[in-house]
C-alpha cells in the first residue's frame, strides 16, 4: 500500500511537470539571419581590408612626405646658391647635427626639413652678404635609420631604412597586421627632437629645457586604415618604436555552458555571437534579463546595458556589437531553476523506489 501511495505521488508530479513544459513554447532553433551573416563576413574581412590599405595607402598619399623629412646626423646635403658658385657645397651632417658653410660658419641643422634649412640659409645670407638670394637644399643621401615594430604584426623586428618612412611604410615592411591585432597603435619616440606644445611655451617664457622627453602617440588603426584618415600616417624618425598590442577580450559569465574570457581577434562580435562562443545558454538561463557591463574609462565608471536574448533571436531587438573588455552576464531564471530542481528530485525518487514485480 505504501509503494502504491509513493508511485501515485510521483505520477502526480510528473503530470504537473509535463503540463508546465507543454504550456511553455518549444525551444526555437537559432536561425542566422542574412543581416547577421553579412555582419560576420564584414567582421572577418576587417583585418584583410586593413592590410590592403597598408599596402596601397602610400600610393594614395596627397603630400610629398620627403619634404617633411627631418635632417639628422650622417645625412649628405647638397646646398647651392644661384649665381654664387663659391657658396655651393656638398656637406655631411656631423654626429652633433651641425654643418659648416662658407661665410656662415657652423649651423645646427638637426631636426630641420630641407625647406626650413633653405629659409634659414637665405635669411642669414640676406642679412649680411647677398640681396634676395635663391637657395636650394637637396638631401643627396639619407642616413640609415632604425625603426622597431613589436606586437601583432606578421614580421616584428628592427628595420634599417633610409629616407622618409611613414607608419604605413613600416607596417607594410612588417608584413601587415595579424588577425588578432588590436585597434590601437602606439608610436613611442624615445628621444624626440621635436618639442611638445608645453615645451615650446616654456621656451618662449625663457625657461631652460632639459633633455628631450620620450613621447607616446596613440593612433586608431580603424581611423587610419578603414576610414582613410591619412593625417594619422605620421612620418617616422630614427629610434621610433611601433607597438600594436593584441586585441582585447570580452568576458561571458553566468548561465552559459563555458564561461570565460574570449579574444576578439580584431573582429566585431555581437552579443549572440559571444553567447555562442561561450557554448550557449544553460537550461536555467534567463535570456531576457542579460546584462552588459561596459567600463568607459578609469574615472567614468561603468555603463550597464540590458539586452533580451529571446528578442534578439526573434529579430525584435538589435544584436548589439560588443567592445573590448565588455562583460556579459546571463542571470539565472527562478522558474526554470525550480522546474529543473523538481525534475532532478523526481528522477532521484524514481531511482530510489523499487518497482513491484509484475
């Protein structure tokens, strides 16, 4: 009699569970929309497009980069003054950055462009010796420069180059970006001969300047390579270091099958793609209450975005793109947790009850 009572209770719970499952809509199979497929293709092609821009960007430059070249030690300069052959001279820049010219003596030329040196020589000659002289400066030989590239490029290393080189030039020599390259490039100039805005103002106020300070410039590769902002294609100087860090990660936690951090690898990834990368949702997940924690900066705090995974799968809500260091948390559903635990309890009870022989 006791066994019959236990079996009756078990059957009663099974009826409740089956009824509740029947009332819930069947799980829908994820259907990838054409728009999502297009987004995925665009993301996978982003790094390829950047590398194509690296290889072809130099040809589309609208300015003569050699005119921006900064003269340095060991450069060979050919200086000519129209109708004044005695003043014509080919001279190599000393290790201190100086040259010696007839009438003018020693001039410091390190850090000047050819145009700037032409103007300086013309002004000095016009001040004492000649009336409206016509001066031309031609860089006959460029010194060997060492530019270093580290980080997420195909061929990192130190490159010996001559002449004026830009960021695109050196990235092309380094074989382009790797697929897991980040969006930012750091240009580190250890001993910059070009003073910053602050240093220039201090000099104007009569303050003594110390040794040149290292400078770091941050360049958005998306702006340079995708949106074509060639003003970011900076000319490089001897000793510059280009650092392209790996792309950041996104983090998925909560009720997913394989929580953890996942590298973006230079691609744009949506919320649903991140959930799929984490193995999908567990049976206890509350998809409509998923949250994205986005840290805007050190002092700006965090931003919390609420997304509905069910609505995204049904095409009723936009599948947001994630940013580096975003944290996606899928909470636990109270109803689903109750039903799951109830089913586990029933299975355990059935296993512990010895059914009577037929």
